[in-house]
C-alpha cells in the first residue's frame, strides 16, 4: 500500500491557485475566494483549499464555458 497522498487531497495556497488560474494571488483572496460556490478553505492562515476541488471549480467556471441564452 502506498502512503502517497492523492494530488486531489493536497492543499493549495492562494498563490498556487492563482498560478493555475493565471491570475494574481491578491485577486484570488479578494475576489475569487468570497464567491458563492467556491470550495471551502481547509485552513484559514494561510488560506488553503483542496487541489481537486479547486481544479473542478475552475473547470466549471471558466470564462466562455457557460451556455449563453
């Protein structure tokens, strides 16, 4: 049995989230993190989120991915 933690369970900081989204870490903390539907933080200071939840949320909410009309 492997003791390796699945990447989906790893904690990402605001800076790491920002890197994956191509935006500034300040934007993550000030704008993204407070939006409805964003995954809940797993720690407060430093703010971290589960990698799998962050990536899933990003993919669902990419600009242009929502249907118009």
